[in-house]
C-alpha cells in the first residue's frame, strides 16, 4: 500500500499492480485498434517492432522480427504476409546488402496508426506536464528497468519451459 507519510511511496506490490493495470488498459486500447483494422495481436506487435526499428534508423529483417517476437520462421512469414496483403508493410531489398530483405512500414499504415493513437498521446502528454524533469527522469529509469527485468525473466521462463 502507498504510504501517507511525507517522502513515503508505493511499495513493490502496489507498483507491480499499477504496472499490470497500465498494461491491461493499453492492451485494451490496442485491441480496439486491431479489431477496427482487422489485425491480430501478433500483427500489431510486429507493426510496433518494425515501426520502432524504422524510427530508430535501424533496418529490420524478417529474421530479426522473428527473434524480437519469439516466432518461428513460418509464423513470421504468416504475419508478414497478412501485413503486406493489408498494405501495412512491404519487403524491400536492403540498401546496404541486396541479398538481405528489410521490412518497411507503409506511410498509409503510419497515418492510420497516428490518427488512432494521437489522442492517447495527447492525453498522456497533458497529464505528464505535471511532472518535473527529475520526476520524468526517474519515471524513465523505472520503466526501462521494469522492461529489462521483464525481458530477463521472460527469457528464463522460456528457457525453462522450452518456449521461444
């Protein structure tokens, strides 16, 4: 439970619960987008990974996408076939190595996503204005550490259960 004492804060259980609640709410929001656009959850995750790589200036290959999503080659091909058929992505020869295939997100897909997610981004930006720069830095550190911890535990669980 959160402490009412000055300088006190939420304990680990409350932080975990709140992080879980945020995950559930963002999943619900994203599912609405997927349903409205005929996309499976894995398709949405693939689009997010491709988009983030593109925004980071890093070309992404189908193999890298498979590794990022922990999918088999055949499952990745199915996802990419659906996304390509819907006009969300295209496969292109790499500019650096013509033997390599890079995944390119379509501008139309970016526009569709922007129209849907921009109101959420605006609402989040509005509530985040109330945080000081040091608080924002702490939040960023918290989120990055939480992501890293989740990735580590996911890897251990996957190793133990034989899942990718």
